[in-house]
C-alpha cells in the first residue's frame, strides 16, 4: 500500500498552528521512512537538537 505524500510544512501549520521556520532550522521534505499509517521526517530545531517528526494517522508527534 502506497502512502500519500505529505507536505510536512503545510500539515504542521494547519494541524499545530505553527510556522515550521519559527521552530526548525531545517526539516527534510522527503520522509526518512513511511508505512501505511504515516511517515517520519528528520529535522533540526533552532536550539540545535536533532529530532524526527512523525505524521501518524493525520496527527503529528515529535521525538528527540
């Protein structure tokens, strides 16, 4: 089953009400992993911490 490609910046803005550039130095547009229930994106916060952002069943979770 192929997963629909997610515009991570747009979804974070719509679902979390944030501008990605306010919190992230970088976030990869292409997922590092994907499955039928979501995708995982690498990112780096402005304070320098590397994180992954998980789009799971239409809801985001951040993990460091």
